[in-house]
C-alpha cells in the first residue's frame, strides 16, 4: 500500500515535449512509473521516445489521451500562463488525480481552478509542488527517485527541495518511506496537509508520519488540530523559517508572515499541543522518527 | 508587488469609484503650489510601501498652502519603517460624516476572494479584527460568478442605513471587485470609505497589492513598480529571475527552493553564524542564474564565505556546477566557496567541479558548519 499512487497508476504527461516535461517524463519512466501518454497541442499522432527506445504516444488533448490509453493520472509541466487551463482540462478529461508541477500560476486563476476541479470530483496536488513518490512503485513529478527507499514512514511537506533533504536523510538512516508528498507552497493548492494525514492514517503500510511546514498561513496549525483529534499514528514535525525576518516574502507566495498568524513559533506551539515531535533542524527528524517506530 | 496609494487611487478611479482628486509632489515647492490649486485646505500623505503612515507622522492636514509646504518639507525625506519618503500625495481635505472599511483579499482558507467590510473604518483593520471581530462582515465570493449584485447590496446594508448610501456603496463594491480581478490583485481595499455631510460616499484612500504571478499579463501595472525604496541588489536579483533578500550577517547563501533556503538560514543561525541573505535560485535553473547569484552576493562587502546548498530535482546539479565554474572565470569571488550538491545529475556535477578544483559535500549540516567556521575565522581578520 501507499497513498494516492502505486504500481497500477497510469500517467499522462501534459507538456511532454517541453524542456522540463521531456526530461522528467524520462526520469519517471526510468523510475518505473507507467507513463502511457503525452499531450502537446499540435503534436498528436507523434511519439515521445522514452528510455530504452520505448515510444509513448502523444495526443493533442487530454480527452484524446485518455480515450486512447486509459491513463488515470495527469502530471502538468506547462508554462504558468497555460497551466490553469491545463489543470481544468485534465480534471474534465477523465483523470482521477492531477499533479501540477508548474510554478508561478496566478492565484486568482487558482481560485477558479479549485472550484472547477472540486466539481469534477478530482484530486489536485499542487501547483508549485514537486509531486509525489511511492518508493519502489511509482513517482509522479520531479522528486529525485534515487533518494527514496520503501518503508513505513509517510512524509508530507509544503516545500520542494527541503522534502528531498529529509527523505534523503531518512533513506541514509535506513528509514524507508511509504509515500512522500509535496503539497506545494502556493496560497491556494489542491491537496492539504490534512488530506495527506487522513490518507496516511488509513494506509496500513504507514507507521509514522513526517510533516514539514513553513512560516505563513495556518495550514500547519489546522493539521495539528486534525491530528490531535483523528490520528492514532505518531507524527514528527519541522517548520522552516524560524529565523526569517517578519513581513518579508521568502520566495513562496505562501510563506508570508501576516500579523501574528503564521509565525514559526506559533506553528511549533500548535505541533507541541498536538503531541507532534518537533525537530529543531532537518537532521533531527531521523532520530525522532526512529524513536516513534 | 506593492503599488502606492496614488497609483491604486488612479486604478479605482478608472473603474468608476468616486475618488477625490489628488496630485503627487516630490518637493515642498510642488506641494505648496498643488495645495494652492486645491484652495489650501489639503491633506498631505506620504507615499511609501508601509502601513501605519499616520502614526509615524506621514499624514498631515493643512489649512493653507504655506502650512502644506511646511508639512511636505518635513514628510519628504522622513523614514517610515525603514523606507524613505520620496513623494507625497496632496488631496483636498474632505468633511467626513462617517468612516467605513471595505476590502477584498484572496483567502487561503476558503480558497476564494473574500470581502471584508466594517463600520469601523479609518483605523488598522487588523486591530478591529483582534479587538472586535463581530464588527467585520465577511463574504466569500465564487470567482466564477464574481460579486453578485445582491451580495454587493447585502454587504452595503452592513455599512449604511439609507437606501441612497447603500446603493452607492454596492456600486463601489462592484467596481472595487472588477478592479481587483482585472488588475491581478491579491488585495484591494478602501480605508476609509467615507460619507460626507451631504451624504456622498467616497474613497479617501486606496491600497492594492498585485500578485507577482499576474504581472506577465498586465504590462501597465508591472510598470508601476517603484524600485527606488528597495535595495539595488533585490531589484537586480528579480530581473535575473532570483528571489533575494538582504540580511545582516556575513554568510552568503545560494540555495534552490524557498523551504530549503529558509531551513539553511535557520541552520546557519543554529550553528552560531549569521546569514547575509536569503537567495533562492528557483527551479529549472540555467548556469547563468548561478553566475548572477554569485555576482549579487559578492557585491555585499560583509560576505566572508559563500555557502551553496543545492538539492537537485527540477534543478539539475550539473547546471549549477557549470554556473559556479563559469562565474569563477568571469567574476572575482574573493571569498571561499563551500558547496553542497546532491540529487538530479549529481555525478556529472561532481565531475565538473572536481575538474575545476572544487570540493563538494553531500551533507547539509556539514556544509553549513564549514561555512560558519570559515566566517568566524575570516571575521577575526576583517
């Protein structure tokens, strides 16, 4: 078991002929992900050459890709100006799960996308996220596959590269993962910490959870309250931005301290109230996880 | 992106919001002649990207053009929250019967635009929210339908009792919402929205923040950016596609990803060092970004050591390695580089660096400790 994706997941790559899309389509295929289709308008009927000469059919639209291959999951690498439309196309086209990697999508676009995707009954992960990885089974997105290994730790994070950091340290310490999920740092995203905690709680393979948050917003506080009321599995938490100067935007649209809401101190306090083990630095996560297993 | 009050007033005026006239002065002379043109009884308002201008003495009322000159000469050049005032808005003083607050923001929790309105205007709305949350009426908007007429009217009834003022307010809310959406704003507010003794409803102040991700489709609004009050390095960095924030320490940091960059700053402090900057080279980085990053960091004379912390995902480690090698050919670095690099195309990157005579580690704790040590050692010599 794992959450959201496993060895049966079939993937359509939107933007498969672009620089990032083609590179990561190959990386996903090398990892073992079942990439069954690509979408690039105007290139329908052509083929994308994957590793080992495997040919992936390209379609003009998601609808055609799904009719032709039955892909159940889409991953999006299209530029920000077209990404909102691409997400809605994937949701309307018949996928069950959409992973949006694109960074820089206007937040007002995302307010409309969020409502549209919800009405389609489709799960969206991201945007501005690294995707997810169920080690040994499938990866959808850009997480480097070699840093992960199968095991009992579920991991959810708002960050991209900080996720890799923690996964890498867990793996080196011999602590494998069930699924690693990067939910993305934008103010409006599809899948929340709570959605992931709920899924990890229900996943028999997951025995402990690592949750990596950032300054800004109240998602971590809400996740802590959820965990306190609903989780039997124990959690290790880390918050990035403990020393960030207040009021400055630190790259992520989400990481803004507004008033007192969203400081690292506030989030750490919420974690502690929910009996979440708080790591002071990323390398402390390993020891705390080991204690819980 | 922040825009100035006078710029937000111009935008709202274009959407039909009744905004009294106002002009920008950059000198006391200019302020005096503008004030004379408005009859002398004017308000002088500092134009800086900071809240609490009134409390800081940046907003003054004048009874005559001579008094306006006096106030303007004091306000121009003053600093508010670290920002120097370079321009003031001169607007005719209005007789005010009541002050309300109206605003619309993109709300993370409901994932929609949310209107907030309150009869308690003219003051810090966060204070009202903390002290008396019932005084604020909130309404989430379905972005697919926009602000519906009945919603605008319902909000207006929370602010005004007479039908004329309710209708005028509802119209302003519709105009505000259109301006908000069509400008790509993440926040648009009028504080205060006033009534005059004659019963008119007017916007005396306006504030808009623009979503940086929208600027590609709003060239006119992107051109409103005022870079005069921000550090030159931050402007240079943005033009190069980097996110850079200057800090007070002596350890330069080049990191990919905001979360890892923040965690790197935290770790530098944890081991007793002080970061000189926050710098995120972002994803999909090409070697040129690394060259620009090093150029910006080395322009800070306080920097004693530069610490790379790269975890490749969409960023390829070999691109970063090529950037480091390229940068050392083109610019005088002058301080030690400590490099941590792992993830996508790590082997190729280590080869490139090795050939150029650089060592690299794969441990974040190790590279940060090394940077802190080198900074401490160099700090003694400086």
